[in-house]
């Protein structure tokens, strides 16, 4: 009886091991970055747009540094 149980379990478990699947596992890592100071709005539209682009570029650079630092 025990031999039949052992044989049936081994057949059931061996069916799971026929294919190996590799997947990327992403692990969150804490990265200490300082966020740039937000620009204050002015009365000039061109200056506001330039400041917004500069701010977004600084944020992007900080996050890219954090993402590439751990690779």
C-alpha cells in the first residue's frame, strides 16, 4: 500500500518538473535622493516653462541615478 502511495506521489510531482521557467524578479530598493527645490511661479510664461523643464530634468536625473546605481 505504501509503495503504491509513494509511486502515485512521485508520478504526480514529476509532472511539475518537466519545464523550467525563468522570470525577472524586481525587488524594491531604498535609494536616498534629495529632491530639487520646486521653482516658484513668476509673471513671465517663458520663465515658468523653462523652470518647469529644468525641474523635471533634475528629477529625471536623480531617479535615473537611483535606478542605475543598484545595477
